C-alpha cells in the first residue's frame, strides 16, 4: 500500500511540474499508479530479459526506453491519464523514478 501511495505521489508531482501530462481525477491517478506498479512488477522484468542484448550494448540506457514505454502504455489504458508523446513519457518515467526514490529515502530516514 505504501508503494502505491509513493507511486501516486510521484506521478502527481511529475504531472503538475511537466507540461504534456494530465491526470483528470484522483481515481485516474490511483488507477494509473496501480497499473504502473503491476507493469513494473510483472511486465518490466520480462521486457528487460527479452531486450537484454540491446540493454547490454547501450550500457543499460535502454531501460529508460522500457520504463517510458510502460508509462506510455499506462496512459493509453487509463482514460483520465494522458501523456502527449513518447519522449515526454520517457522523461516523465525518469522523473517519477527520481521522485519515488527521494520519497522512499525520506520515509526510511524518518
């Protein structure tokens, strides 16, 4: 439950700060965070495994593309969560990871 809250808070903060991302309602935010958590737990490891040669060649940078792709997929599946383009999704996924890491770090040090 805490991870869902952290992901939702990170998505909301990034959506407020970045143009090109829109969350229409709190329910859409929770749904997007839940789906993103599900994809990160189950789909992302499979995608990383399948793209291992490309990830290795790019020194791990291809993982940013995978994260952006999953976030873009979430925006496609959740009607009230919109991302304008794939580039914005990649940048937003990086920012969401950073914000989530900071929130988790602050919660651990509290």
